[in-house]
């Protein structure tokens, strides 16, 4: 398998609602392996399938030393305070903005064996679960910003050398 290239903001795949995985096939197993390897690059907390150009509902995470993945995730619980956390995105390099996220999140989905799994946590894991599930809905963290902050972030985005 391989570390895959990250798609950048402006790529239509990042704005497309992903399709559910219908069957665990060798291609899905390869996708999960690629997601895991791509997430293991230092400084990465998670990578969603659309970020590597695949419009399927899956992501990997690497938080607090724990590496994992989930297929067909859905957020089943958000609780605690809604706090503004400095957040960035591999698909929007160089920008960090205070983004509202719940302090606790839980997601349920399946693993490669087709078994139901639940991933839950607070802090960075809660943020990653919310962030990656947003990607599967065709959203990036900039969509979560209040209007004034979003306009300022979009101005900064236009000034980057990659956009």
C-alpha cells in the first residue's frame, strides 16, 4: 500500500457527500491500508477517504498514539461544551482557525470484519471524529466558522501560494 497525496481545497471530491461502503472487498481493504499509512505521516491526526480522492465513507485517525479506522461512521453522540478549538486541515494547508467543536464525540460504524465498532473520546479525538465525519458530508472545517471568521479565513486562503 502507499501514502496517498492529499487533495486540496477546491477539489470537487472534498465537496461531495460520500457514498457508504456496501461490501468489504479487497479494494476496501486496500483503501483502509492506504488511509492508515497516509495518517501515520507525522503531524496528522486523521485522513478521510475524500482527502485521498475516494468518495466513500471511511477515515483513519492517529490520536494519542492510537491508530485506527472506521467504515461508514456516523456521529451518535456529541456532548460537553461547544468550544472553539484551533483547527487546521491537510486539505487547507497553512490555515488554523478557531472552530466550534463539542468536547466529547462518539461515532459508530464497522471494521473490515463487518463488526459494529464505536469510537469515542474527548479533546483531540473528539475533534478528529467531528472533523473527519464532516469530510464525509462534503464539508471542511471552514464551513463551521461563524460568518465574519469564515470571510477572514477565505481571505487568508486566497492569499496562500497553493490556492
